[in-house]
C-alpha cells in the first residue's frame, strides 16, 4: 500500500493544517473529501496572490473547475502591529532579513491581537462547480495544498493575508531605523552583480570589493542564508517547478558560502554528469530512483555516478559516464602492466587491452585525461562499471599485492 500523503512537513505547513481543521470553522466532512482529492493529484499548479490562492481542480468526471480560496487581508493598523512586534525582537528581525521566518512570530502577532493563521470567517472559498457548499471538495483540496506552499515558503502566509514579503521587510526596517521607505532596500547590501561582471572575462580579476561587501565577508554567518522563494509564474507545459528552482538557488547559496568560508571550489567547471551526481548524492534511495526514471537512466547507473563522484569527483563521474575518455596510449598502459608485474602479478593475470588493463575479479584499470589511473569493477547482470577506488597516479595504489606463493 502506498504511503498516505502528509500535508504539512514543516512547522508552518502543519500549523496551517491544524488551523484549517480546528480554527477555521469549516465543514469536517467537506474537508475530508478535499483531502482525498488533494491526495489524488486532482489539483493543478497553485497561483498565489495577495489575499487569495487559485488553482484548476479536476472533478470526478474529468471536468476542470476554477477554484479560489480568499483569505481575509489584514488592515493597515494590523500590519503596523505585526511589523512592530517583529522589529522589537532583534532575533526575529534578523531572521526575517535573512529570508527566514521564526514560528514565534505567530505568538508575537497574537500578543497584539493579530491572528496570522486562519480562524473562523477568514477563508472564503469559491468554485465554478455546481456544488454550493462552502467549501466544496475542490476548494477544500486547494486549502490543504496551500500547506505545501507554506512548506516551501512560509512568507506565503503574509502574501495570503495581503502583504508581499518585500513590503513587510520595508515596514520592519522603518521601525528599526533602517533605510527609509523611499530608499532602494537593496542599495545598502552591495553592488549589482551585472555591473560587477560586465565586460570582464570569466575568471578575470574583479574590482576591489565595496565596503559593504567586505564588511559582510569579514562577518560571514556560520551557515548559508538561503534566498527567498522564487515567485515568478512558471509557464504550463514545462518540467520546471518552483520547488526545483528553489532547490537550485539554495544549492548555489550553500556552495557560495562554502567557497567564502573554507575556500571550497565552486565546481563551476564541472560537467553536467558530475554536477548531477553531486546533487544526487544527497538524495535517499527512493528520490534517487525517481530522478533516474525522469532522466531515462537505470537506478543502478545513477548509483554508479554517485559512487564515482564520492571517489573521484567530476573526473570520476566522467570516466564512468563516457568510456571514450579512457586513454588508448599503449605505452602508458604497457608501463602500468609492467608495474603490476614488478608488484608480483604474472603477465598472464594482467590483460592489455586497447584502452585498459583487465584483471581477475572483474577489475578494469584505465587512464583518464588527467593521466591518473582509475579502477573499476563490473557489477550486476548488465555488468555495469563502478568506480572502485579513488584515482591515483600510481597504479600500484589501486591493487593489493598478490598473495605469496606457498613454500614447499
């Protein structure tokens, strides 16, 4: 039996579902049918706007309905109270400017009589279906899937209450003595990236860092600050998703932070296969299998690329993915064979092929474009090649000495 879909995997998503089921005063029976629709994949992509969410929902007979869920917008006085509550606590304000939202903000707002999560009368569903109930099962399904949007970006809650994230930041800045409302909020953060790189060759020297950037670099936070969620409308019919784009942006932020903090290479010169293997290395077995299917690869093939990335980085993945990279230099291959003979192997146990050496135990030894030796083993019924060890300039590093012959 397939596992049941869980709505709300973060604090914000769970809080929304709890409010939906306990505080919003909606019909439990309709909510139950809505959960079934949401789990059945009936809801299309969700569009988020100030004060409401909309989606197209497929009905039982296959008909598509236009569904909206309006959320009561907070008034100017209420927003002033929310901004004041956030600005009064440095930790909450700092997290907000870093693109994060502390769950304690809900309690801070409640302390000044402002309710952020939906309560009775806050949700107004509307649907083009003939069911006049509020909510109908289509609108109830949309209500549940809003929790998924909150998992992705908790600032969605503020948007649904009528205020975009940047506008809230401006309110909080004004109460903390930050840039005025007439000042560009990005002005004090650094310089425009396009201006910094314009007319400069890739990898070439940049101008000295501006004081704001140099100061930030000297006080680098202990972990990367993930960028805010991407809120651009994605054209229908594409394979792109907001969650996927957000994941790429977060990955870029993590790599940039590592490069600044530890001097780690950004890996910009990595090939497509190597960068994919690096990203895939953080996935669990189920996610890895799904990714393989989407890319038209066998799961074992993808697993081989991940193993190669762990052992040999981008070069290791390239050697697994493209056997044409294996050197055909017979002089170098013969020299490697002679080194193994000196180690104690007989010439008969080391076969010299066109582009590799072959040994017992389904072991292959090949030379890469970097002139290092790579050790592979065949696995499975398809006899797929898996990198078996970290590459080395010395072939003898990759094999154990042969067992000594028994003495008489």
